[in-house]
């Protein structure tokens, strides 16, 4: 009988891909999700337990029922703009929810914890290659909430021996090449699905926010990693913990970025269709360039981001985009 891993947020974009990767690696992923932003139709690779992180009794019940050997924690609100307008929502759900989860895991004797964090913990450090030793100065409630959870994990290791692998990542893109699961948010805020919507006529145009940045083409640059490469790293992180190598933080990116216009041009080439564009003003808080230094993940975990090329990320996303979406 395969070992069980509790995957919070397993009905969401990254979590559902992680469940597929876990199943492929020989684990049984148990999805724990309240379906506030996830989709039950995305739960295809193991049991589903509906529940909320703030419900300790429900968490205790699920831990007792499935006896997971580890937790893989993706469940979180993640919209930067919303986090600035409604910080309480982010501190309550992300921080208090995660604290409740960590306490339940420790009580159940489940002491291996893989955490989905973010480059937003680094704050506004523009045009710098960010690595794991870059100081963390989050500038919004989303980033601050994720940093707080990182601190919780450190404290619980000191007190209870909880071991964690923390992944800080940048822009996640692409979809399962088999199109079994994919990226679907309501509302959609991510560049590539917004652009594919515009190509498919599901929205009038893609808005490029800012064309006067100090970059070769005037649009801002971001580091994109394919979701399948990303979740492969999470499985490697789980193996790391199982090998008693101790807690560790890893950035996940490619070390090179693509501008918005480069993404648009590649989408035109991949789909062989025109991308309707509207040029808008810069958005407050958008950096010129955000790129990850991920050498630690490569050298220590043996991670190889093999699908994180722009043509593959867009082609996989386009394949999913054409298959239809989840229904509530």
C-alpha cells in the first residue's frame, strides 16, 4: 500500500498538478480543499476530503483517517492586489489557517512538511537576481502572510522537530501536457491564460501594463517556470525530507526571464493566431525585472526544469485551453 501525502489546495492549479506528480511517484495524494478557488473536477489522482484549514476538528479527522507521512501545503489566497485591500482575509486564511494545519500535523505525528511559498516574501528588490539568502522584506499582505508561515515552520521545528522544505517561486505557467488538469481561475489574473483568452476571442484584448520600462522592449520581465517542473521539485523536496537531510529553503525559477512582449510574440508563433493587444499604464508596485537564482535546487535536489521553455509552456497551456474548463 502506497504512502499517503496530504495535499492542501489539491483542487487548485498547482495543487492538482502536484497530486498527479505524487501519484506518478508512487504516493497516494489526499486532497484537502474548501473549493473556494479550487475545482472538485481537478481531483483525479487520489481521495478528496472537503474542509477548511480553520476547522481543526476536520483536520484532525482527516489526519486520523489517512495517516499521511507528509503534508504538501498549497492552500492560500494569492492575489497581491486583494491582499492590500483586505489584509485581514489573508492573515486569517493564510496564517491562522496554516498555523492550525501545522498544529494538527504535529499532533498527528506527521513531521515532514513541504510548503509553497513565494518570491513576494523578498519584496521590492528590482532588477536583482534573487537567491535564498536575499533579505526578505515583503511589501504586501500576501507576501507578509507567506513569510509569517515560513517563520511558523522554523519555530515548530525548534519546539517539536517538524522538518520543512520551503519553495519560493516566481511566475508559474503551462499545464499538464496530457491536459488532465490545467490552469483555470475565476477571475483570471495570469498573463498566459489571459492572452490565450484574447486569442480565442473570450476577451476583447490583452492589456500590457507599462511599455516604458528600462528593458529591451519596454515591457517588464518575469521568470516563468512550468508547473510540471515546479511540482517535480516538490516531490524531490519530499524525498529530501524522507532522506533526513533537514529543513531547507529553495527558490524555483529558471534564472532568466521573458518580457511581456516576448510572451506575446511566442504565443503568436505557437498558436499561429493574432494576439489583440491594448497598451495601458504601469500598475503600481510592478517591478521592472524579477528573476530567480535557483542553483541550490539544481545542485542539491537534482532539479531539472526541462519543460520551462516559453514555447512548451505556451503550447501546453494552449492545449488545455482548447479542451474546456472545470465546472463548479
